[in-house]
């Protein structure tokens, strides 16, 4: 049995657009994901988050499911367009009321609410003014943080500003696969900086709004980048990708520097972007959340411009519907962060696997693959703790099957199965397995 520290936080995570639905109810404004997903061809099978897992109406049932699993904490995102439909100024009381009720119900069930303010659903009116490429969006975000913290900060003590800002910047502005669907390196670099800047501004706004102790965090998608071979060219390609995927977010947050100012590739783009004092503002962190799913293996190639690298998928390894399965990467990622000597706390805020689960004849969902994946990854978290890296918690992604962005509803990540026709929830075998891990505060690796 691998035992975890006595106060280890076992949780589940989710995000607003992926589960809430009710996209145009109770005064919610439009987000860039509403716009993007309604454009034919942007999401697999032209699916969208209009209804999703209908959590906006079924939140009580969902909290009860969490309670049955015995989770200690729930990390969820608030939808900016539900709270400020135009992104600025006018507050929608019904939007705040929804999260108010959710927080109360979580606390009533003994589940600690962890709020994340931004999980990619930028209000469309702000996108119309340039979105994250516009520096003003960072100030608007701080205002949204203030409004939300003033209402919920008496009960919510852990606030994440952003979830995976790298994905919002690069997948949304360079690869064009996520909203707002741009393909422009300059826009991606600008968005990246403004997202990080907005973290710092929001941190100050939350601290001013909440009385008493409060923890400000951010969650980052991180992954080790390995060279495909030991050749100098491949090693250099891996280093460049590491800079653009990991260091680009870790350096500003943990060191107060940025590699993009020094990089020959992006020096020109950042010349007037990073203003005096920005880097000090960004470096405000009490808690760093690590989202780990897989590693990246790169070889030198001219096919990906800027970084001159191409991703390869090593043969002989196990894969999921989206990524290579590489549990050791969890330990390596936590070590990579620890080598920065962070003064903030660390936790795993996302880890999980998409499995094409089906309901068996007896109504059970036997998702053995997910159980194996979780066992192997949680064991690596334990290994990191044994090595002296003080990981405070582990949040499974996700509680429910949900809308997996450009891949629609086909990739199921939940511990709880959702029937997309009836919205019926069924706790999967993995859910019961995870509940046992929580109950024992430990991992029986023989199971
Ligand atoms: O579903 C996403 C989530 O929104 C952000 N982190 C990765 C998950 C799986 O792709």
C-alpha cells in the first residue's frame, strides 16, 4: 500500500463550458466557445456545449455524486459571461447566484470549493475588441475576479486565476484548433503575455476583495519534452519545444523572467509587449497546479515553423484516444517544477484519460483502462512525495464525461458516465476505485 500524507487533498475537477450547458439561460452572455462551436467544421461532428452535461440544472445531483465518492475538494470554473455578460461593467445577479448555491451545497457536503476564474470561455464582446491580444482584457479580467471574489470570497479560500493559459494562447491563437481560432504567432505571443499579466492583476484584486487568508493559484499544462533520438538536432528541437511549452509559463511565474524576450525567434514580437513592472506583477503565486497527461517527443524538422520540430509517437507504447500513456512523466514533470525551488505550494490539478466507455448489460461501466492509468499515475505522485517534493493534492479530470472542446463528446474523461440522450449519470468502476483510494488515503498497487 502506498500511503499518502494525512492531509492530502483528493479532488475532482471540471470546467464551466464543458459541463454546464444552459448557454443562453438566466442572462448568460455569449462566449468565444459558443461562437466557435457554432461554426460548422470547428468541432468534431459539429457538436457544441449548448447542453453539455446539463450541470447548470443538475448541480445538486452532481454534488451528491462527489459526496458519494468522498472527494475532499472540487475545482470548478466560473463562466465569465454568466457573471458579466458583456465581459465588463454589468453584473448578472443570476449568474453569481448559481455559483453561490453551488458553493453552499459543496460546503454543506464537506467538499472544499476551489474556484478557477478562466477556463477558456472569454466573453465574445471582449473578443470583438481583440480578446487576449488586447492588453485591456487583462484589466477586465481583474475586474471580473474582484466581482466574483467579493461575492464568494467569504466561503472560497482557494482561487485559481487561469486553467492552462498556454492552451488558450497557443491552441487558440497559433494552431487555430480552439476558440477564437486564429493562426498567428504574434497573436499567440501577445495573448500568452496578457493572460499571465491578468493572473497578477487578478491576484491583487482577489486579495483586496477577500477578508482573511486566501490562496492564489494558477494551473498549467506541463509535460516533459523528450528528443526522438540522441542526435544533437533532435535534442535541440526538444529544448526549443520545452521553452515554448513549459519555460514560457514557468519562468515568469516562478522566476520573474521570460525566455521569449531572449529568444531570437520572438524577440521582435515582444519588443513593445512586455512593459516595465509586468514581470513583477505576474510573479504572485501561493499555489501552482500541475495538469499532467502525457509527454511530448520531438524530432528536428522544418514542418513546424518557429520551433523547427515535429512531434513523433514512439512505437511500442500504449496510447489513449488522445495521447501516449507515459506515467513516469508525472514524476518528471513534478521534478521539473521542483527544480525551480518554488516557494508556493504544489498540487496536481488535473490528470485523467479518455476511454470510450460503454454501459454493460448490467448497467455497469467497466473502465479497467482508466483504473490502470490512474493507479500508475497516482503511484508516480507518491514517488515524487517520497523524493521530497511536497505535493499537496491530486485532482482527477474529470468528475463527469464532458465536452472535450474540438473533439466534442467522443472522448469520455469522467469517473461518472453521462448518457448524452437522457443525461443519466452512472458512476463507473473507476469512480468506485477512486473512492476507495480516497477512503484509504493510499494506493493498493496490487489492485
Ligand atoms: O478537457 C481538458 C481540460 O479542459 C483542460 N485540460 C485537459 C483536459 C483534457 O484534454
